[in-house]
């Protein structure tokens, strides 16, 4: 197996309340393919899921210290803590810089709302969690096109979005496909 020289992929999780399947499945697939994964959060230290079963040591990789150019892709994991912990100017700035540098990025589940608020998906086709029936209005407000029929949406090989934990494996596979281009 040849070693890849690809920059690592950054997975961003909420320090508290990230969705474990949306994190673990893409991470496993990326690492099995030989792609290094770096996990970041809004705070240093141990990050926990809503059910407390998985703990991730995020060391000192916090969203305010990330240079997007150090990564081949930046993807935000969902979960009940995503909006409370990651829906902020620090995350928006990171996503805006990634978009400016043409670094692939994306989100799964509720975190697509963060992409919308960051202003990085205007005119793009995306999907995400919509159990509260608010996603369509949020995306329209920010000029994005909500694709309801697909679990994972790849826009121009640069932006990947997925609906929820059931799409975590497909989300991971799509990230790999984009990173390897």
C-alpha cells in the first residue's frame, strides 16, 4: 500500500454533544484509506457525545487556531451540541477561508445550518437534518438549494453535505472521493 502525501482531513466536533456515528464512521473510512484525520473542537480537552459513550481527546486543536491550508478538507459533524458550540464567527471565518482557498468542506446533519450562516453555500446544492422543518427556510434565506431527495449531496466536487447518522458511511466515502481528486 502506497503512503498518501495528502494533507490530513479535519473533522470538527462540538466539545459537548457531537453525534458519535457522524464522527466515527467517516473517520474510520478515511483512516482505512490511508488519509490522516485531525479532530478539532471549539474547546481543548476531552469532547463528549450526547450519550457520553465516546470521548475524543482533541488535544489543543481548537477552531480558533486552525489554518485551513493545513488540511485537504474541513468537515463539520452534527449532533445536538453543534449549533450551541460551533455556530459562531470563529467557525464561519474558518469555512469562509476554506471556500476562498478552494479547500473542500462540508457538514453532516444539523451542521449544514452553520455552512449557511457562514455564507459559503450560496447558490449551492446541499442537504442536511430537517426534522424541525426549518432547513428549507434557513437555506432559502442564505441562497442555497435544498436537495431533499438525496442523503448525501456533492456540489461540484468541493462541498459535501449529508442528512444524518444514517448517511455517515456515504458521507465518509464521498469525502474520500473528493480528497483523492
